C-alpha cells in the first residue's frame, strides 16, 4: 500500500483571511496604535506615525530575506551583536623558518656550447610504469 508523503508542512495556516496569525499581529498592532493616535494626536502627527508604523508592520509581516522572516533576522542580529565574544588563541607550533636564499654572481659564460642528447624518452618510461604498476 502506498502512502502519500505530505509536502510543504512548514507553512503556517491562514487564520484571518489571506494572513497567518503572526502576519495579522504584525499588521494589526500598528493599525491599533494608529487608530488611537487618530483620536489622541494632531492630524499631522497621526499621518506621519501611521505611515511609519504601517511600513514597519508590513515589513515585519511580509519581507523575507534568504527564506527567513525579518523579525527572525533582527533577533539573530541583536543576539550576535549583544552576546559576548570569546576569541581563544592557542599557541601552536612555531612556523618553520627557511634560510634566506644566497644569490651568487653567475659564472662567466664559456664561448663553447655543449649539446646534451636525451638518451631515453621519459614519457615512454612513465607509460611503462603506469601500465605495469611498478
């Protein structure tokens, strides 16, 4: 008997219309704050604050960077920057110091040139070794 393996099980359920519960909270809280600002603050302050709050609400609800939500990225960033960092240095082996190369003047060139002849082909020797596994 064959069973169908469920796929895409990491999706959150759509609770309120096309929004998940988390997205609804991210959009709803700035909306509620803007609602109260409409009655408590001057109209100019209400407009500026509601635009800023709405922008942050939609960013938190819908923006994903590299498959991760913006609140998750901000939490990881803050925990990294605020947590103490411990850098441990362990003395290892000292690096090997190579002696400085001593350069000598080239020997005087002789006027006669010597010609060297190759006795045996190295490629043939190499192919023989590869074929015979020696």
